[in-house]
C-alpha cells in the first residue's frame, strides 16, 4: 500500500479543478491506468510526478505530501494517525 492520504489529496485536487484522470495522465505523460494507481494508493508517485502535479495545481509540493494538510482534516478525525501523534 502507498499513501492513502496522498491518494485522497490527488482525488480532491483533480475534482476541484474539474480534470479527468485522462487529462492528468496526459499532462504527466502516463496512461490513465498508471495515474489511477496513484489515486488508488496502489503505487507511489515518483518525485518527478509530484513536482509536475504541484506545478499543475500551483501548490507547494509539501501540500501534496504533508499529511497534516491533506483534506484539511484535524488529526483527531483521521483513522490512521501517524505514530508520533
């Protein structure tokens, strides 16, 4: 399993910007199936993919990978809290 919170963030960003998985995949130079693996947490995106996504959405890369900012959920509402909390 990959990063379930990252996959949720990718879905959230894509739907907020009204992009299809195919449009994101085309932007990244991937197949739709390859991109869907990121949203299903079946595969972890490379640093290069994360950089491209942060450019597309005009956000800092840390907003994609920082679990505290994903979906703007307070930590007490997360089922899988990080071990250090």
